[in-house]
DNA sequence: CGACACCTTGACCAACGTCAAATCCGGTGG
DNA sequence: CCACCGGATTTGACGTTGGTCAAGGTGTCG
């Protein structure tokens, strides 16, 4: 089938679903897992695929929430802005992660692609009507949101009470744990985001992140092999520093 | 019926449900709303009532999650601790709020009563089996958790990027909005929590909170009528200060 | 009325932010 | 292949917000 490109949400291209859930590489780690064949078929009937270039916005804070997404490949950052431009990155998404949970009618954060991203797109209205019929789907969503809430509370502890060094250590450990859980390479840890993104995630400045990374390198806790990667040399030391975060 | 007291979770007394959902004062603002009579009856069959004195822990971070609760009356704080004692208050609960969401088997935060508290207690196992039969209940829970997640993301923005003054202003506005939503008195705002609790919620120290409140009083934005209350004199100025948070 | 916990205020300090400059690195074009 | 460009990152010097430490005030409850 020739992909028919249509505009949606800031021009991110979409096509009629060209891939099938059957062959979906993230099915087992996404919200679509543990769904009966018949349910999966109904779900597949409403999805289309989408993609975004690095740097492109997928959804915008404040926009009407028309669609929800699953990240199929690539990495995404979520952020909120204050009127004067101060920014807080609230999360990073990787394949299998769900995007766009908004109980109100509008998105509460902006999502921007860090790398080229492939997406699985669910029209919100149609997904909501499916929820009434497929309890398993609502159950998975509840799981998903609850997991995110727990992570958000850990992040509050980090932002409210940890030192710069503890924040950076916690961040690296979190990325390593997630890479492991998702079956990606753990060491060196891949960092698809810029120092500025990391800073805005950790409530610091790029300068402080950079200085802290330098300190960790000088104490032989990590090594910065190539750009966009950090190798963990002393996991125990890093865990100590992170204060269990 | 004479309440039979049994020990549970750190000695918080419980009784067989002596009140009925029919007469529950928080039914319409809690997770139990929009439930059919038959469903409500099944829910009521598994609940017992509980209570806690001011200062008493209701659940402990790390404990096995045996029960979930609804706050019926009073106020509760939630917090997480670092090994060295640093504390982050992750939320305050008021009547109608749900407590104990934990997808793993253990609680991820401690909940402590700020005032005498009455609770509605749901054994987790039995609630989970009800979820399979009552889609409306799972739906309400999803709503509840999603709302909490949105609030948590706002709090990340506050903790990561706002100044002390903006944090305190945002906090007062949040309390005022919640009081309004719950039909409690809005002005003066009631503060059942201590300055230390506020500080640990806002990622500040008691001294900074105190100084900031003093500043706001001196600029005639608020007045500290009596202990445990703050009157908002200039709502617009406070909203300006909070930077839309 | 006195003890105690909580809150406020003051003096000083340090972690992190700000501003500025240097360096690194990948991409581009000759 | 190599020089150059521009953004990202690192490093340095210095400033500021909010933390720390300490003292004093205030309300509450026995």
C-alpha cells in the first residue's frame, strides 16, 4: 500500500497503518500487550502510523488532545514551559512508551522528537469508545499511568531534595535501568538528548550538568567515550551517589 | 453496631463499615461516584472504615500494600525519604482523595495524618478482583491517577524551575483552588500542615518559606490572620507571581 | 504560668546560576 | 584531503538565591 500522507498535529506525517500489530516490534512492551486477538484487531482498526523528524514537535502543550501515541522507535522528550521561557523536561520516552495521556481535553505538555521517531497513533475519541468494550485496554492504561505517577514522584524527590551530583548520578542510573528493561544496550548508556535537555530535566543548567559530568569522569566513575554516550565504570559508586533514587 | 477495633497498618484502628455508602459525605467527589447501585453494593461489601490521629502514619513507604483508602475527613500528607533523612512531601490529601495507588506490591510513599482522619479502607486484593467486574471503577481509578499525574508534572515544573516566591504563591493558589473544588472555605485558606511540611513540599527550608510568607504579607498580597490560615488579599498579584503554575 | 513546639528573624555561607570565553566536533565545500 | 563554519559542550570568574546556624518570639496546652 502506498502511504498516503496527511497533515495532523503540526504537520507530522501520517499514513494508513501500513504495518500490522502482529508484526509490531514493541507489542510486548507496550500498552497493547496481553490483549486477545479479537481485541487487538479492533485496536488495529483505529490506528494509523506516524513519524517525526528530530527536533519536530509531536504534540503541543495546550492544543486540543486529538490523538494518543505509542512510540515505536526513536526517542522523545516531554516538556512544560513557563511564560518567560523557563523549561522543565518532565520525561523522556523510548520505544513502547505511551504518549499523550490527558484527562482534560488538552495536552498538558509538549512532546518533541529527539531522533527520527516512528509512532503508532490512536484517535482519542475512538480509543475512548474502545475502552468501554475492552477492559484489558483500560487495565493496561491504568498500569501505564500508575507507573508514570510513581516515576514522577521519584522525580519530585530528585528535584526537591537532591544535590546536582546526586541528580546526575540518578539520571544515568535511570537511563541504564530503562535500557536494560527495554533490552537496549546498557553500557555505554546512550544519551539521545542534549546537555540542555538533561539540565532542564534535572532542574539544573547545562553548565552545572557539564561540570558534574566532568567531576564524575575525573573520579573514574564514568567515562565519556563518544558524543551521546556515557560509559558507567563504577556502578556501585554511582548508586551510592544517587542516594537510592 | 458496636465498632470492633482491629489492628492494621501500624495500629490504625478499623471497624466493620458502620456507615453506608448511601450516606457517605464524599461519595460524589470520590472514586465511588457515578457507580450503579448494584456496583456500589458490591464495593460496600469489601470496605471497612478506619481512622488515624494527627501525626499518625497510615501507610509506610516500603511496606506491603495491603490496603487502599479514601480520605473521608481530615487532611493527610504523603512523603518520601532519602536514607539521610531528607524529605520530599509529594502531596496533600483532603476528603474525597484516593490513597495508596501502588502498582508494585509495596507502597511507594508514607502517608501521615495532619489532622484526625477518617478513612474508607479497601483491601487491595479484593478491590482488584472487583475491578475485573466493575469497569466503571477501573475507569474512575484511571481518571484519578491521570489527574494525579498531571498534578505531579506541574509540581516538577515548580520544583525544577520556579523561585521560592513563585513556589509559595503557586502553593497558596493550589490550596485555594482545591478548597473551592471541594466546596470548602476558600478565603482565608486553611493550612493544616506545618511550615516544615510546606517547605518539604516546595523543595525549600522552613526559614525560606517563613521569609517568603513575610514578604507576601508586607506587600499586602496576603495576610496571616490566625495560625493555620492565610488570607489572600490580592489574588491577581498572587497569580502573577505564580507564573501560571 | 511555664514548657514546648512551631514559627520568625538575622547574620553568614555555599551550591549553583550567570556571563563570557575557549574548545570540541561534525558537517560542508573547495 | 583539508580548511572552515556553527552549534554544542566545556571551562573559568564571579554573583545570587536560598541554605545553615543561631537566637528570639509566639501561641497552646497542661
